[in-house]
C-alpha cells in the first residue's frame, strides 16, 4: 500500500528503460534498475518510472519519446552491442529524428582498444561506433564501446559492471536536487491496522509522503512505514508521531536506521 505522494517541488525526475527480450523472457535477471535507483536517489533525483521493454524498434521509439517528454532525465540500458538484435541506437536516433553516423571519436577508441587484443575489429564490432548525430559520448573505461547522451536521454549498456563504470563518469554532471530525508518506522502490526493513522499523519504534515510495506520474518510479521520529505525536521517530526500513534494503538514501533538497528 502506498499513499498518494506529495509534491517534491523542483526535484529532478527520471525514468529508466531496460531494453531486452532476454530480460522479458527471464533468461537474464535485471540488475540495473535497483542500482540506478540507489544512485539517483543519492543525487537527489526522483525516479518516477521504470519500464522493461522488448527489442522492438517501434516500442523503443515510442517509449523514449514518451518518457523524454515526461521526465527531466531518462536512462536506457541494453541494446547497444555488436549483435543483430542491438537496435537501441537506431531507435533512439529515430526518436530524436536524427541520422546514425559512424562517430570518428567512438571509432578511434574502439580501434585502439581492439589493437591491444587478439580480437578482430570486424564489421559487427564496428557497429558500436555508430552513434546518433549530435549525441555526446559517455566514456567506457572497461571495454571502450561508448554510450551517449542525446537530449535528456542517457544511453547505457546492459552489462551491469560496464553500466556502473560508465554512470560514475556522468553522475557528477547530472542536475541534482535536494536529497529527500527518508525515515523508516518498523511496526509490529499489519498495515491495515494502521492505515488510518498513516493517512491522518500525511494529511497533517504537508510535504511528507508515507508508504507502508508489509514484511514477514520468522515468528512475526509487521509493516515498514517509510516517510519521505524535503524538510528533515518536518519528516522527523512526522515519523515520531507515527511511532507514538502506533504504540498507542498497542503495537511495537521503532524508528530504524539503514542498517536495521533501532535509532536512539
């Protein structure tokens, strides 16, 4: 259960698009959404939406256009490798109505990279130097093949280790916002029992949003109540009210730290 979020003002918004039939089929498990969500949250960027879509050109075009218009930043992962089903670049270029070009700097980096290996810089690998016209390259410190930025869309590979290394190179240039304060109140009762308490607190403390997430552990169950807000003092006050009201209801409730220990 999640209550309606409050407005977060000028915090930049973002969406993630994971592209790949292998993700949808279950053959490959996505590891990028959660990691990117953590990174964006630490930068004060609010992740609003994440989609997993097929390797279909029209679907990629429509998704990129829609999300690019809806949010401040869009991050894609997958589909920029050397194989026939890596069609992300063609689709992203079409979404921005620009041609795909053989990018001289991308090609130079790839030639230099493969020169020091026993692998041939063949036609398939040359494809990784094809970039939408007007795009800016994103450095790839691990395998040379660059990602790129076009408009507000950051195009990254699907391999988690490479995506993470490349993101580190751009995150300092992202338009960050104010980092939200997030406080967790762990309650030893079901969310249905405290729904009215949470709704009342959220209504009273404007600018604080509240989400409730049931959990089950050996021997007991409960609800993790997560309060988020721009104003640290207001969010902390609301969390303490939740803790007090849940205790008054008759259930245990404690504010817990990120490592799971009870806050003093």
